[in-house]
C-alpha cells in the first residue's frame, strides 16, 4: 500500500483511519459498560498512534521530507499500522442489525473483542509506533550524516564559473533544435555503449562551436541524471586556466550528482585534510579515481557517469594537459560503472602529444572536417532562428514605419552570411550579437556593414567576424577622434585581453588609473565580443579566445588599426601594477595584533578591504607581465626601486593571500629573465631575496609578520637585511651576531624524530626522499623544503631509499627485511616485497625503471618487477653477506659486492651469474658500473680499487695508493675518470683508462666516507667523518670550498642540474656563498616583555602568544628564562639570548 501510494499519501490515510477508530472507541465507551478498561486502553493507544502519525505527516511535509520517503522500515511500519487499524475499524463498525436495534431504543453496541485480542492489537500498534520512531531515528541519522558529508565537501575549493550551469556560463548558448543532430547522437551512442573508449576527443579549430556542443552534452546528460561533473577551461582566468582547482571542483560535483561516491570522497578528506594542496596526481587519485573505484562495489543508481571537459587547450601548462589526459585514461573500472570523459579542444600540439601518449583509450572526431553541407545546414538554422528573434524584438518597440519587414533579412542575405560563416559558428554568433546591439544602431544598418565587409573578397574568417564590430566604433569620426578611440581601445581592451585573471570594471579602472566611466564607455559598444556585466564589481570576460588571437596576431599589424602590441601591453600592465603596489603596500597592512598571529586568523572581509582586487592582481601578476615584455634598461631601475622599498611588504601581502609558493616561483622566473640582462645589482637583490624566502619559507607562509623578525637571523651581508634593517622590530633591543654571508646550506629538512640514514634527489630534481631510524621515509619539496609525504609502514629502521629514474616511484629498505615500493606522487605503498631472510643492505632501480634489485645479508640478490612486485629472480652464489648492488646503465646487468671478497656480474633477465670477479684480499665495500656499462669498479677493505671488464670479467687495472680501506668509488659521467674515498683521509682521482693516479686530494682530518662527481665531471664533492664536505676542482685537484657541518655526513649525491649536493645533513649549493654551516654564537636581547618562554623549541612566546620564530639551528637546546630574557643553548653551539622591549599592539 505505502509503496503504491507513496509514503506521504499512506501516512495521510493512516491518520484518517486513526481518527475513525478513535471516534468509534469513544462511541463504545459511552454505550458499553462491561469492557471499559479494554476500551480505554485501546483508545489511549490509538490516540498515541494517531499523534505519532500526525508528527510523521508534519515531518514529511517539512523541508527534509523527501529524504524520509525512501525508508523501507518506515514503509513497513506504516503498512502494518494501516492493516491493524483497518481490521479494528471493520470490527468496531456497527452492523446493519445493530443500527436497526438502535432505532427501537435497545442497546445496540456490543464490545467485539476479548481482553486477549485487545492486548494483541495494542501490542501491534505499539510495535508499529516503535518501528516508526526507529525508522525516523535512522533516517535522521542518515540526514545528519548527509549534512556532515555536505560540511566536509563544502571545504573543497571550487573554480568559480567552471561548471556548465554556473552563472558565468548561464547566457552561453547550446545547440539549437535540428542542428548537430548526427554528432550529438554519435556522442550519446558512445556514452551508452559499455564497450566504448573512456575518452571522446572532439577537436576543431577556433570558432567551430566546440563549447556550444560541450554545453549541450552537459545539459542533456544532466537531464538524464548521469552528468558527473563539467569543467570549462578559460585561459586568463586564474581558477579556470589551470589545474589549481580542477580536481576539487570535479570531486565536489561528483559527490553532489552521485551520492554513492560522496562517502568515499569524504573519507579521503578525513584521512588527509590537506589533500587539495597536494600534487594534482594525488588529488585525482584520492578524490576522484579511488572514490569512483570504491563506488563500483555498491549498488549504483546509474550505469554511466559523464565528465565534460571543454577547451582543454586553454589549460596554461602543457605538462598539465598531458597529465590530465593520462589521469582520465585510468578511469576504466571492472563491474557495472562506466566513466565517460568528453573532451573538446583545438588540435594544439600539447593536446595531440597528450593523446598520443595514452594510446587507444580514446576516440576522436575532427569538427571542422564534418561535411560542409551538414555544417552549412546547422549554421543556416542558427542564423534564421537568431535573426527572427532580432526582428521580433526590434519590431516590438519600433514605430510602424521603422519596423523590419517580415521576411528580413531576406533569403539571399541569409545564404550569403551562411556561406561566409562556414565552418565558424563564432562568426555567426558574433554577427548576431553585433546586429542585435541597440547601442550601435538599427539592425539593418549594422547588417549592411557586415555584408559589405564579407563581400570584400580578401578578408580572413576572423577578420570578417571581428572587423565590423571594431570599425563600428570609428564610423564617421574625425582623424583626432579616431585616434583617441583607438588609443582608448588599446588601453582598456588591450589590457583586458592580456590579464592573467579577469578583473571587474571598477578594479580595472583603479589598476589603469582612469575614471570608471572611461572603461564603461569603451565597453558599451563591445557586448558582441566581451561579456560585460551590469555590476561594476563583476569580472569582464572574453566571449571567445579567438578575439584575443585576432587582436595580437602579428600578421594583422599593418591591416588591423585596432591591433594590440602584446609586449607593449604587458609592459604597460607591469608599470601599472608597480604603481598600484607603490601606493598601497605597507607594513602590517591588515593591522594584525601580534607578531606571531597566523594568516588563517585573518577574516576574508578584512583581507578584501585592505588588499582590494586591483592590489591583489598587481601583487600576484606584476612579474608575469614584466617577463612577457621586452627588457629595457629603465625596467631594471623601476623594479629595483620597488623591491628596495616594498619587497617585504609585497611578501607580507602574498603571505596573507596564501601565495608564498607562487612568490618563490615568481622570484625564480625573474632570475631566469635577468640572466641575459645587464642588471647586476637587481640580479643580486633577487638572488638574495630567493635565499631569504627559501630559508624562512615555512614561517612566512604561516605567520606574515614574522617576515620582519626573520631579518635578525639573516647574514649581516644579506642584501635584504641591509636594505630593510630599519624595519627590524623595535621590541628587539639587541640584535644577534650572525655570519657574514649565506651559508651553503640551502634547506634544512625537519620532521624525522630519529637519525637520517639515506637521502636522495629524484632524477627530475623536484623532490627529495629521506630514510630514518624513526621507521619512516619522507618525501620533500626540493624547492621549498616542505614535507609532502610521510611514508609509514616499515617495522624497523628505514636504512636506504632510492628513486626510480622516471621519478614516479620510490623504493626503501629496512632492518625489518622488507622492501617497499611507494608512489612518489601519492605516497601510497604500492608493493611490499618480502622474501629476504636477513636485513636488506642495498636496493637500486634499473635505469629503465622497470626492475628493482636488492642485496641482503641472507647471501642473495633478488630482482623484482617494479610494477607487479613479483620476485623474478633470486641470484645465489655469494658465500657471505652482500653490501652493495647496482644495475648497468643499459639495465641488462647487475653487479653485487660481498663480504666474501668477490664481485659477481649477473644477467638481469635470466639471473645467470655471467662473471665471478675475484682478486680482492678483503671484503668489497662498493661496486659501480661506468656510464657506458663497459667497466665495473670496486672498492675494498684491502686498500685497493679494481677496474674490471664488464664483458669478460678480467681485471684491467689494480689501483693502489690508499693506505687504509677504500669506502667508496665512483665513475665520472663521461667514464674517463674514477674517484675513490678512503679511511686514509684522502680522495684519489684516477685515469680510468691507464689506472694512473692523477690527483691526491688531501685536507680532510678523518675518514672520507663518500665521494661524488658533478654531472659535468668538473667538480668533486667528498664527505668525511671530520664533519666537513669539501668541494674540489676535478681537473686541478684544488679544494674550492669547505662546508662545515654540525655532524658528519654519511651519504652524498649530486643533483642532476649540477647546482646542489644532498647529504643526510642538508642540501648545499655547489656554487657561490660562504661555506660555513656552524653559526657563530649570537646574543639577542628583548627588554621588558613579561613572561618569556620557549614553546616546543620553535617559538619564543609571551603571555601565551607567539612572539618570535626560531630557525632550526636555534632549537632543541637547553632553555633558561629570567624575566624578559630567554637564553637558548643551541645544539650547534650557538647561544641565543633574546630579550625584549615592551610590545605595543
């Protein structure tokens, strides 16, 4: 009954029935004397049941009623209650005979139940009532859970205007009826075919109607309830021009449109609240792919889910386009769910390369190669429809004699316009908007100007599209007026088409320092090519990217009088940005109440008030515009003047806007831009600014005002410090003594709670990985030093870590005998490799990243498939533990070194031992292939280095000269030299061909533990037990730099870009700067600030508030406080004595 009628209707029926039974009970209680107790008990239960169902009715009629209607428990309880009440009503209803007796004055009613029957009925109604309450309780829990999901999902940032049904896309067209019919049917067949490809790529040149088709597909599938998400890229809009908010936007829409997925997306957010700040690959994996995969295991309301991605070519970074297509290709799942991704773009090279890299997981269709007759038909239908609307709207308000004829614009004109438009729908759409713009004149007059232009014969398609719109601005204007209009156009519209992110009319006027009415006047006649909002505070947008292409095309320079010089426009924008920042930036721009106040505590309203849109834009994009312009000598002075005055203020503003990472990227892009310019003073300032920001990145991103406090720990010769020493907080009465220049340590990576045993760069130099005795592996951002992932799972110390050569995987080994393979992007443990019977001493990827080799004290080497984790070979033969294993550079061979004094060379495919290299008189500590894979070098405790022929196994050279055991050996990258490090405190450079010792590098005061060549083979770095790293000139053998450490480095490697070396004690630059790691003692005084304390060794606090952030080298030492002075004894030997003056708000 309930399912047939619907829950709400059924409840109404039950309420009505309850009222009838209650009325009958009242009738019986007045006439029947011998069953008063039963009647009263039944009446009370019916009353209670009626009260419950009336409350239920009110709930169902409330705002969340629809969420209760699907409850099966509720349906069952209502049906039981209705059945019980129906029987009651039937039995209590007076019969015909009783009614007749009543007419003769005889007692007509007789109670029809025995007491036990009444008890059973009451129990039934009580049970039904209880079931209803239980069902409501469950449903309310579900509703609360949904609210909880909604709250969590609302934290996902959304790219404003990116969805097909957004306000930004609201007025953009979809395909008219009777147009694109076969194409749309083809797309529907692809979506509904369970065996079709995951991706459909609709590509076509600019203006062929791709976005209109995308909106049509999105709207159609939305009506069919299988649209999962849509994202319309738009270049020049921050959120829509990149992948910054792509994944969270898609995930949030998926959760909304596919409730089965929502719990899994919420779980991902619960597991990692910072997921939206992670790499796009990890975001996509955790927020899209995994939730969809898990949803295949539940009952799905629909078999397909469609994701529409429009204008992929407008995604700004080529690498992001390739990445996104790769991620989409992975959305194929076993089971009932089929994901379909509809992608449109121009056929640009990055998109074509992206599709070629994913193979056969897509189908494509070239829009501009659809038969011209079909396109001509569709454009003709569109034009007839639009011109009919234009005619009707104009005639509705025009006086009779000015009305357009019923057949306007005429068949011949429609055919002419149709032929001119094919294959560009943008021509037809722009033409119609232009003719319909009442600000420009009569529709027929405007149409005639278009027809005149299309008949010129020499114009390009884009010229025919946009020239009538532009020329309309200067019709009948004098020479001076014409020049003024064009100049105003270039200023206003030239700026709009160059913006990195859209601005409102008001913000645009403020940025350009012109009256608002000058902007509105210029835009008033351009509604056919620009989206001009009614509000002064809403963004102005391009209707189509081809308008920008047309205005900046260098081939149009002589023929289009409105042509915009792209580089000049960027230069002017950069100057306007500098002017805005000069006038508005200042210290503590948001009036924060305390030096340690967090950025997150600043309200959005205050932020928008103190850093309005035009200032935000200037701060974020001035370098973008500057680097897009040609360099002029005056630029250097302007930029340098700005930075000398406002660098810290600019940095503070970007910190408040959560854009510190972008600031670092911006400074680095400026460094690259200045490389070939004669601007040494500016270059030095920017380089110093990078070091200042990089060193203090974490605290600047968290607490904006600490920017000024960080100056006290900067070197005395730091350009930033010397420039801004006057803004060092006055409450610090005595400044610490610091080193003169920046030390060689670029980054100190903090987070491990135990010793770090291994550290390595990814081969693309973007990441670092470290292994520690705290049983974890950490992945770090090599630019900022931020810890991106903590990889947990080892049951004992993690002793070694290595990246695959394609930088996508990471392998780590532990004393727990296991090897783990991790995804370098997501941090997920993809494989657990078990099989060794003793601790694993060494692990290495093959150079093609397909295999992994591990060496163990169980006397074996194992070769593993890096994808599946399967052990492909167990290499047995050594008679003692193995301490080193390496692949040849062509990935065909493996070499292992053992305590049994031998080296073995194995075939990496078959596992056969091809060569046994014997000759060392003690255990072999290190083995390495030359880069051409022709030789093997080994180092031994017998004080010798041996060079072997990798093919024959013959010992070609015995390199003798060290007076103690050799700990490390390495080939130069050109394979001509060999370097060895020894416990005799020396490094030796050998000629790999002759075996002659070319250089003995002396200077270390203790064992040399590790040695590495730079990638160009010109430098050598060595790490010693004497707590120093020495940088040597490999040709001359001279020591160029000494880096002093606070402990000895146990590992050493160089970055592929040759700029840095990495150790377990830090990352160090190979070029420039002072090389001292140990800081001189510092004395820092604050006076009369009460209750100083040191919280967690990281912050100096007063009255419970954070006052001063301490850099890493000033932590974890002994702390003593006395009134307003705090003494910190640092592990490095520094003593910090901060004491403060009174703080004012």
